[in-house]
C-alpha cells in the first residue's frame, strides 16, 4: 500500500507541478520574449517532452489509485473525498486526452506549415485547458489532504 501511495503522489507531483511550471512560469516568459516563429516551435518541443510523462503519470495514478481503492474494500467502503478525487482526476485525464489529440495536433501542424496565427490559436486553447487542469489538480490535492484530515 505504501509503494502505491508513493507512486500515486510522485505521479501527481510530476503532472501538476509540470503544469504549474509551464502555465505560470514558462508561458509568460516565452510570450514576453519570443515572437511566434520562435515561441510556437518551443512549445511543440516542450509538449513533446512533457506529454509522454503525463501519459505515464496518468497510467500510474489510475493503477495506484484503483489498487488503493480495492485494497480498502472498493468504492462503497472509501470516504467521500476519495470519490471526489476520482471524479476530478477523471475529468483531468479527459481534458488532457483532448489537449493531446486535438489542439496539440493542430499546434504541430500549424508549426510545420508555419501558420503562426493558427498555431497561436491552438496554443491559446491549450493554455486555457491547462489552466483548467491545473486548477482541478490543485483542488484535487486540497481535497485529498483536507479529506484525509477529516476522515
């Protein structure tokens, strides 16, 4: 159980921490200092390196989380905050899958075609969705820690 908890937490730290860094630190600096022909390929490169980690983290969060729920006796036996974590986590996974398969694909095509306007629109869409996912991730962490304190 402790090993699964560790995998779960490490995966969440990598995913949510990566979103925080990208959204709150890298994005504003890149927007201030780089024009679209430099900024958009940078983001494609960043996402190509980060997104495989997110897929791994999603798999580990699912496996470890479902294992821990099963270990505790199933969904009928876990506290309400675990249900909330599973709900917000599932929404986060769906948002990420959409980002990966739709706006990120548009961003890559736009950069390949040097269509900076379309690339900027795709990146803006990704930024909004990552912002939503970041907020959900932080809320999920609060639910997990506060829920555990009061369970």
